[in-house]
C-alpha cells in the first residue's frame, strides 16, 4: 500500500508516530495497522456515542501492544449501544463493527463507524425535534 504524506503530516503505524518534514510517499510492504493524522479524533471531539466508540477503537489501533483496557471499555460501550439502539441500520453496523474489532481489523472498524456518523446524527436530530414539540401542538 502506498501512502502520500504532506510536509509536517503525521502517520500512526503500529503504535509509533511518524512525522515527515517534506512531501513524501511511503510504501507499506507488510501488514501493519496505521492511521493518518486526518483520521485521528481528539478526545474533545468524542461528543456522541458513536464518536466515543470511534475514539475507543482508535486507541486500540494506536496502541496495539496494550489493548486490554481499551478492549474492556469497547465491550461495555458496544453493549450499551446495542441495548439502546432501535435502528436496524445501526444494529447491523454495530454487529459488523464488533466482528471487525474481534478480528483486530481496527482500521476497517473505524471506517465502518465513520459511515454510521450520519445515521447517528439523523437519529439525534429526530430525537431533538421530538423533544421540542409541545404536547399541545401534538394534540
């Protein structure tokens, strides 16, 4: 796999952080876990349940030698999401994510979680809209 990086950009590879000082292309010739700087979520951005799940899986990818604590947190958070989700699309997505995480395919799991961000946003918007409807308007 060939990756192009801009000057000053970082890439996280198997727990190591690399920063390049000029535009460069890197070819990854074996199986590694990596994350580009633009895909890294800061803790302050983990403001919804799916974004928190993303952050947890991201921790597992960025520190592959010590995933025990993050894996336990993932299990709790994933179970809580399954308990409250009613959307078929979300439930199917969570099942696929769990399978990917279970096989340590964290990068693919992150992509799957990002694909569910708009679904979660729509659900939250619907809930917010329902909360603003006055009981007198509904009658």
